[in-house]
């Protein structure tokens, strides 16, 4: 009867070792596949989604700022036109 428990212990140890090896192999294969996918994506000059979203947000802000700047310029040009008209308007001789 002493032979059977020893055999089961050895079998359990072997199964544990095999499981550890399979787990390590799985991690190694996962790392290799991940590396290959990254290399392929890099060679295609693709951008990650978070980078794309960040650039899209920057473009949206820039567009908004440009529109606000255009409105300010139009307002300043209108004010400048008014000032120029006031300065170049003929003076009324009756006011002297």
C-alpha cells in the first residue's frame, strides 16, 4: 500500500510541473503574438485609438478658437471702420 500513495504523489508532482510549463508556454506565446501584432501595426503607420481621440480633441479646440478669433477680428475691423469714418468725416463749419 505504500507504493500507491508514492505513485500518486509523483503523478501529482508531474501534473503540477506540466501545468506550470504549459502556463509558462502560454505566457511566452501570448508575448510573442502581442509583439508580432505591435510590429505589424507599427509598420502600417496606424495610430492607437487614445492618440487619435487626443488629436481629434485638439483639432476641435483649435477650430473653436479659430472661430472665436475670427469673430473678434470682425468686431475689431468694424470698430476700426467706425473710428476711421469718425476721423475722416468732414467737419461741420457751424461747429467751429
